[in-house]
C-alpha cells in the first residue's frame, strides 16, 4: 500500500511538473502583458542602447580586423555565430568570434588586444540588461510590484557578480569551442578535400551540440549569481546541479530551440532584405535582436524559477549585499568594488566596542595603545 501510494504521488508530481513546464510560456506572456510598461521601459532605456553600443563595437572591430586580414581573406568557421549561440549579443560567443578573427590577421598581438578590450566592454554592457530583466521577472513572480527606479537602483549593487560569472563563461565557451580552432587551422593546410569536409562537419556538429549545453548553463548561472550568494565557478556548479537530464530535456531544449529558431529567422530575413548597405542591415538587426535579447533573459529566468520550484528551493534576491552578509568576517564582497560592497563585516563595530571597553578601565595611554593593537588584530 505504501509503495503504491508513493508511486501515485510520483506520477502526480510528474504530471504537475509537466504542467508547470507547459505553463512557463503562459506565465511569461501573462507577466509581460500585465507589466508591459515596465518591460518596455527596460527595453527602451537599458536593452536597446546597450544593443546599439554592442553592435557598433562589433562593427568597429570587424572593420579594424578586416584591414589586417591577409589576401585571400579567410572565412573562419568560428565566426559563424549560429554554431555557438543563436544570439549575436551573447557576450562570450561574441568574444570567441572576435578572438578567432584576430588570430586570422597578420598582426595577431594588436588585433587580439583590441578583441579582448571589446569583449570586456560588451560584457560590462550586457550585465546591465541581464540584471534589470532578472530582477524584474523574479520580483514580479514573487508578487511584488517593482518600479522602473527600483530596477535601476538594484543594477549597480550586483553587477559585479555577473561580471565574475561572465569571465568564467569566456573560459567555458572557449573550451567547448576549441575544435573550431583546429578546423580553422586545417583550412590553410594541404589535406584532401573529403577529409576536410568530413572533419569540418563533425566539428561543426560538436560545437552546435556543445552550445546547447553551455548557453543554458551560462544563462541560469547569471540568475544564480544574481539571486544567490554564488559567483564564478560556484554559480556554474550550482547551474549544472540544477540541470538533471529530465529537467534539461523538458525545459532547456524547447526554450533553446525556440530562441534559436526565432533568432535564425531574423538572421535569414535580414540577409534576404539586405541591399548591400551595412547601415540598413544593422538597423534591422537592432530592431529585431533587441527584443529577442530581452526575451532570452526573461525566458531563462523563468526556467530558473521553474527549476527552483520543482526542487522546492526558496527564491530570493540578494539585492542588498551589505545588509545580507552581516557577521564576523563572513565575506569579502563580490559585487561592486568600492561602494561599501567589500565589507569586513563586524570589524568596525568590533573595534569601536573594544575601544569603549578599554576607556572604562584605568589604563595608561601606552597600555591603551598596546591593547588596541592586540584587540584589533585579525586572526587568520
């Protein structure tokens, strides 16, 4: 009887989980529709200007790198953004494309330096729209009603966490895409055409499959870094732990396929209507890709929320790290450095209390100085 009851509960929970997955899109539509003014402000004030700046930085680097390319100009497979991510504004994938393009130039050191600078700049920009949308979605899901000013105020507090997550994303994306380096090097080697074709398709397929794993993990790691006390490798380990096989197949693959299909449609449509004017195609790209970029963050935030609820874990936003981590030497902040974010918690209050205690006793000035040095020494 107990076994049958457990089996029935398991089946009921599975049905409920399946229903929750199917309702993710409906919840996205409902929240975005009810609070469309908030998301529209985020789109116009935060996302769209950032997409414009990232587009310009990408264009400037490509024009700069094209002047250093040898003749005939190579077309590296690694620059095909559909192999890494559907979205050209996915900063780790964009950085990977820039660095690979830099390796194709005749002045690798110069081009690589510029590529790294542009990649850091784009990463710094991207954390702002990620933070804004994650905060808005999580707050609205919890029944709160944040204003646009609340969204703006929370961004500087925790964007440093997203920067750390982005740095590690660069390493993971590069590692998953290393076979493309071999393929690009093979393009200039004297090997039979059929081997090159076969090996190239195998590598392209591997990179495409790898991007289906690395993309979702990066997006969910951003949510973990923003909503929990985890940054860098710990955020990725938590993200990997959340994605068991069932959850990945039920949530990650459908969302990724939808976003890739939407992005590929826009990419194809822009290529069809392109009349040879980069300015025209860039405007069309920004017009379509800016909402898609925001939709990507919103969708993956809902996936993160669904996984947390599936595993019955609490959902909170650590939006005030200075108040969250009080206590004796509990943390060195991982958020915005220099804005009361690096806090040796309890140290200042402890020093003041010890000085007051010393003042109540009858000690000579020399003894007070000596005791001050001893009592304020930080133990390892």
